[in-house]
């Protein structure tokens, strides 16, 4: 279980370029090609959202695949289930478009595909080695790692800052 990977944010690195949003939409398009995807009907939907907390602090927000997921408990159709990698999966064939999951999501990151009347969320790009948003991030603000690896890297970075007198 420790080797299960999560998408983590290194917030001091995000510059708000929205590359993650674009890469996500293309990865979930029919063509998987940026130029063709922009002409698809309906347009592909991104599952990560860069929100400006302040002028100098953009934050990518995406499904956290909550351990005790309110969306999964609230889904009256049973369309949301936990996968082996601990991610949440929304089965479009079972989704009835009631939007209950959208209403209870504490992060506001479950989207509504109005044309298809289906809910959608970050699925961590299961067909890719690394989620498209992570691969596209030019500053590596998004990383795909195990909790252990992320924590170890964070401690090492903190130690480096302290050694340079930059820590508090």
C-alpha cells in the first residue's frame, strides 16, 4: 500500500500557466492530439483546475480521491467505486447525472458533462505511466509519487533550506 502513488502539489512552484489543464483535456479527448481535440464536439473536459488564490499564488486543484469519499457515499446509482490503486472511478455507464457527487465534493472538482449528463473527475490517467497534468507541468509543481517518497523529498528540501539559513 505504501507504493500507491498520489498527485502532490509543490505550491511554491506553480506559476499558473494552465499547462496541466490543457494536457488533462487532451489526454481525455477522443483524438489524444491537441490540435484535433480543440475541434472535437463536445470539447474535451479538463479534470484539474488552476485557481488563483491571490495574484501570486495559483493552485492546481483536482480530485483528492478521499479515503472516506463523500461522493462515493452519496452516489445513488453506485457509479463511483474505489479501484485497486485507491483512486476513485466514476463509471459513466452507471452515472445517471443527478449531480449529487458534485454537490457533496469538498473540493468542488467533480465536473458535470452537460451534453452527456455524466459526472467526471480526475482518474489519474490510468493508461499513462504518469498523469498528463504531472508530465505537462514545466516547473514540476505537480508530482506523482508515493507518500513515503514525497515526504522524504520534502524533508530533504527542508534540510537544504535550513542549511542555507533560509528556514524559519
